C-alpha cells in the first residue's frame, strides 16, 4: 500500500468582512487517524473543515496535503471528499446513481460507475436499496448512501460535517461504531466536526478543541481529556469540575471526588441536587464562592450510604487528580 499522506493546516485564517471566523490556526493531521474538531456553535470548526474541502476560500494561510499546497485547488482536485450534514442527496436519482454521480461528472461510462457504486454500497450494507430513491430511505440509510458517495472518489482525507446530528440517539450510537469501523478498514484520514463531546471521545484518536476561532487545546483524545489545560476545555469536555482555590483554578474529574467530614475535607459544602443516572448517581454540592461541584458515585456506593438534599458534606480528592488550569 502507498504511504498515506499527512494533512497540515498552516496559519489558516477565515474572515467574513470584519469578523474573524478562524484565526491563524495550525495543526498536523497524521495520516490514517480519526480526528474530531470539537467546540460550540460559532467556534470556527465548520469553517475550518470547509476550507480544507475547498468549499470556503482561505483568507490567509495554507492547507497542505502530501506536501502540496491545495488551498487554491477546486474541491474535486484536492484528494479530499466531504460528507455534508444534510447528506445533500439528489431526490430524483436512485441510490446507485447518487453514489456514482461524481464519476458521471468525470466522464466515467455507466457500466463502470455502476459497478464501482455497487461495490461501495456493499461496503456500507446498502446493496438491497440500490434502486430506491432517497425519499424511500430512513435517515440512517441516507447517511450510508452519502458516505458511499463521498468515498467513491477514493479520497485521501474524508471530511464529515456533523454527520450524526440528524439521527435519533439510538441510531447515532450505532452509526458511531460503523464510522469508526469503516475508518479502520479504509485506513484513510477522517476529520469529523461535532459539538458533542461524547461523540468525539467515542470516535477520535485525536481531538482539536476550538473556541472563539482558535484551537484551545489539541492532541491524543485521552491525553486531552485527562489533562485539560484551560477551564473552557475542562468544562466543554464534560465530567470535570473547575474549582477555584487560593492557589488558582484546578480541574477535577467528577469520578475522582470522594466524601469526607465537612470539618476536615478540602471543600465543605451543602448538597443541592441528587440525580440518579442508572449506573451512577450525580451529587451536586454548593461550596465556597457559590461554586457548584458535582461528584459521581456508583449506585452501590450511594445507596449503601445515601445522602439527602440540604445535608452538609465534605469533598476531597487525591493530589494527582487535580489539573492546574492556565486560564
């Protein structure tokens, strides 16, 4: 197999008039990895993806694939393919015709493009629906067709813009597993935009957390989750408390907190909410400075020693569990 190419964005910037949507960001996407661009609405993640795809012009900086600046190339010449959030299937074309459409535009004769389209449909388990129209498919089936259509051009990088957002929660979890499996089988680079931290943690080898047009933190998924550097990253990834102490702010995972005597624990407080979550119970306490801190207990631990709203409580943690935050 040929060596897969790396993708790099260098000082990538996008301006809309006076508004800076993406502000001089840099990142090296290692070949064959699944990377999620994660952040709230308006942080610049979709604009970044669309600049990589060629669907937005680059205001400044460059998109480099396999050592070549592709910033000015049309989308079809870049070696990338985009799977859109709304799937953008042609309603009057059959599933097979939708998947083979880019080959038709490239002048590939019908028998050849249909053969390639059917190979892709088999890969995404949609062969039985080859002659249907998009309106005759469920949301999950439409997504598989859109995926096959993006892959038929044999891209070196597949770009996915919130591909699971239109699906119901149960199907979303199932399709996450299918996307990860497909990425491993194909071995190509996937770059996936999402605002869902659960989705990013489940899928990504690496995550790029964006906020206010810049990259707040990036790296291997577990390393970013275990050691957030800023309060924004800690809060956005979830499962962390940001706690202000005299020596500065720290992030402590909810499952790293333990209970003790309110008189001797680091954080004395009062329970203000208890939420049963099946395997766990989330217990929220109000501590000094009107800070709300949430601890996760196993259901066995909680119901073995149940607490009540209004009860005084002490919260503690082991020193290595606290991550000092820079902002």
